[in-house]
C-alpha cells in the first residue's frame, strides 16, 4: 500500500498543449453546437405561422400559447407631454450629433427628417406601453424558456443546451424510426402509431392540440411483418395498414378517428394481464401498462400515456427497466446514435448537432477533473543525470510529473480509488472524441521507458482456482477451470465465447455478463444488461435468456441438510448426505405429515431444515459453492493473505444479508491480494538486482513502471518472475494437491535460473 501511494505520472510540454488545444476546440465546438440548436429552435418557432406545428408528431404537444402585449387604455397628459418632449427633442440631439460627425451634409439631414416624420407616430405609441411588459409577447412559451430574460431575449434562444427537455423534439429524434415522446411519469420513450382509439385514458397533462395521428401514420406506417396469426390483444400490421388506407377521408378530429377505430375493431376484447405478467410489472408503471400491443414491434412496453391511436414504448435505461430516461442525448446513448437506432430527422443541421454532441461529450464530462490535476514542473537542475545526458533530451522542453491523488484502499475490497486516471478509458478508435487521448499524454522523459503488464483475466483465474481447490484440489479439474486454462477465443472454447453462443449475444457482451455473475450479480442484473444490449428484446425474452445462462453456468439451487433435515430424510428413506432441491424438501414435508412421529419436523420451515444453500449442475457450481462458503464463514477472509472483511459485514452482524456484496468481496479482494504481492515482489527484485526505476501507477489489474532505458529488458523479466511468484500462492488454497509441491520444486529451479539470467543481464 505504501508502494501504491507513490504514484508518479511523467509529463512534458505536450500536456499543456493537450489542455489548451482541447479547451479551445471544446469552446469552438460548444459555440457551434449552441448556434445550431438556436437555428433549430428558430425553425420550429416559425412553424407557429398557419399552425403548422399541429401536424408535426414531435412539436404538437409543446406549449404554443403566447403572452399578449399589454397596452394602456388611457395615457395621462403629463406623461404624454414628457414623452412628446423626449420624442421631439431626441431627434434634435441626434441630429446635432450627426451634424458634428458628417459636417452638415444637407442630403443626410433631409433624409433623417423624412424618416423622423415617417416614424414619429410609431415613436409616440411608446407612451401606451407599461414600464414592465410581458417577456417576448407573441412568441410561444417554450421558446421564451430558452431565452435570456436579462437580455430581453434579444439574442434569441441563447440558453438552449442538449440537456434541455425540448431539444429532442426540436431535432425530431426517432428511435427505431419512431418519434420520441416525453411522459412525465415514464420519462422518454417513443410512440408507435396503429393502436385502436379509445377513451380509456386521457393524459391530464396533454395540451389542447390533438396528436396528428394522420400525419404520424403517413410518416411511420406499420412495418411489413411475416404472416402471423392475430390473437387477442395483438394488432397486426395488416390491420393497421387497412386503417391507414381508409384514413384519407377522415378528419384529424380525435372523436372522428375514435368512432372509426371502434367501428372497425368493435370486437376487440382486451384481456387482463396474467398473474405471471403482473409480477413483472413495476408498481409505479403498472397503471400505464396496456395488454394490447403491435405485432410488428417489440420493446419496453407498451404503455398507454393518453396519446390517441399510439402505443408508448420506453427507452432502455442503463440501470434497468425500473428507471426512466431523462435525456436521450446523454453519453449512454452514443452507441445508439452510431448504429442508427437514434437519429435526427429535422434537417442536416440536426444531424450535425448529434455529431457535435458526440465529439465533445467526453471532454465535457471529464474536463473539470483533468484541468484540476496536480502538476509539478521541474527545473533543469532538478532533473536526474539520466535525463539530461540522454541524446533525446531537449533543453527547451518542459519536464514534470502529475501526482495522482490516490486513496490506496478506498473501497470495501481495498481497491485503490482515484477520480481521473483509474477511470480513464482508452482513446476511441473513431478518433472523434475530443480529449479521449488522455492516457497518451503521459510520456516518459528522455533516457527512460515504460515497462508494464496487465494480468490476463485476473478475476476469472482467481475464481476458477478457488473452484478447482474446492472440487478436487487440481487446477483445471472443473469445467470452469478447464475453460479458463485451455479455452481459446479462436476456436470458441473459452468461457466468453461459450456464453455468447448459449444466449445469442456478442462475445464482448458475454464478457460483461460473466464478470458480473462472478462478482455476485443475479439474474436481474443479467436481464437488465441483455435489454441494454438489444433494446428490441422484451422483458420476458430477456428473463428467459438470463435464466438459461444462469442455469448453464451457475447451475440450479440445492440445499445441504442440517441435523434436523438429515433426521427427516433418514426417517423417510432418503440418503441424508445428498443435496436436495426445494421441491424434494416440500415432498418430504408432505410425506412426514402422514406420520405423527415426524409431525414436529414437517412443520419446520425450510430455513430450519437446511444448513446452507448450494449450487449444482452448472459449469461454475463448485466455484460459487466455495465463494459462498467463504462469504458465510464466521470471519470471512481472503484465501491467500487472509485479509478479513469489514466487521460490519460479518455474518454475526448481518446474518445472511448482503450476500452479493460478500461474494463480490471474496473475488475482488483476492485480486487486490494478487496486486499487492506483485508490487512487493517487483520492489524486491528491483532493489536486489539494481534495476533503476520506480513505480508509476496501477489501474485495476495493470501495473506500470518508469524504468531506465538500459534496464528495461531486465525489468520486463523481473515482472515475469514477480508474476510467477505470485501465482505460486495457489498452494495455500488446498494442501491436498500432491502435484503442487512437485511443481513448486521444479519452478524454484526454473526461477533460480531466471534470477541468474537477470543478474547476468545487469
């Protein structure tokens, strides 16, 4: 931990250039973005003419009401005289000023007098205005909210930003080619036209302008689908298209449309939700859920938000379906903009706005943290001789270092915490994320090189070793351990490829799910992620995929019986040592009720008959059994360094609560043990073999060292030896592995040879 507190990031004048260039470019792009949004707002405001907004599926529900220009009914004579004096004399003053500047040019003076006479009547109407009048009279209220009151709105909608709620409507954003819509209760979503009209729900917040259903049907017709059998509650694309063909003779009046739909679909009998569906609904959203749905579209919904003729589907949220989306232009939806799911249809300017927002969003979110970095610049006299004597040393350059403000044990799992460098992502491949080249600005001084490595699949290896030690005491003895050691990405035999194949997702997505499962996350987490990866998945489909994945990997829940359970099993002729399912426990209780001598055991709940829950039938069952055994022990501690969990989470204080956090702690805290052992071993090797260098930074499972140019290869070899030493700690997990001492003895001979080589290289 002391070693980790000495983090040191070398920089040169490129750091200052990076900050300056990023900030200047950000200001330019931010200004361009604002101007583009202002033009879109002005374009939308112009639609007030001839009520063109009423036929727009995005702008129809904005607040188009205006504030009148207040005029005095009568004007007092005193004010009129004073005003006339000002109006009469002001031109004289201005005229005198003009005469001084243009030296009595008669032509200009005559023109001024002509204009004065023409507009004198207009100037006199100023007396009829109140001193404080309405803000932007005649403009729609939504437009006024985007203007600066201090400047009287003279500079236009200067307050518009991408976080404004009206912006997605101004840009006419679509999701899967359907118009976005905002509900106060459900957040951002999109409307799918084609629903039979009814008056079952009317939005109490809805404006007086009716939804332009005819225009929406023309712009967003039902998609062509494969022939399917229409069932109760499902409106097919063919039926919806039939309505579209008949709507040409209808007005836009909602009552007219409602009568048409009710006449056409009068036989539609909506079914109530089944008990299973009701369990999946969220309490705050169940009021808006609807049983009828379009056959041509799947999503999070549908809901009834009071828009006649449309279903409402919610946008997916990164934290799950329980949460509402507050801004569809946030960074979480950049990938949806890139793949075309989220598009702007207003104009080419709107597309440009999305591109600009994508370019600057990284710097906008990180700039405060980056600009506040603590940089120490060194004078030339303070630089080591290795730097100044290097052939690449430039006296005109600046050399210094950033001192990251690292908290060496900032989490429950003892991981180091730092707000910038330990959360920084790599530069984006598209090279259009302003400032994303942050890590590249850490550049070693002349005469030094960076030497580092990251542990491949660190948590997977640790978890698999724990599972192997629990099962047979041999590495690779479980399916999970074998996939970790021998699985190959190229032939699809590694863990991530197998999971991706099982639930039909990409390997990168499977990787996230696998790590989440090992960290203790449950099926709910997997369902949420699956719906994020594929927003077209319904909640039921995502639940089925998550259940299938957990059944294959984690296995099924079983129970180990305690002394009461074993007594009951023995009395009924079952093997007391066997693991039993919940169904088997229920059957034993049912059988015991027929025997009066076993009645006292039959009345006991499951918790009083079992010792603990276990897993069986999955590739990772043995690993999870061992992790939960450690988490439920009297004093949970890591298998290698025996670091204990916080007393606040020990079973004597929390019982069986917080199991996810405790299982997560076993894996991640063991990974911290691995890192600490690596750092100590590397420090020892550098001191012993006189490798000139220092610790730079550690990020999760990565370590970086700043090493003298002549020692960089010896440092790389030292890292290999340190990694080998650290992996030998697996002998502490199981003493029954008779092969481990032999392997350790052989490895000691091998490491002795490596150390001899390391010394000879020096």
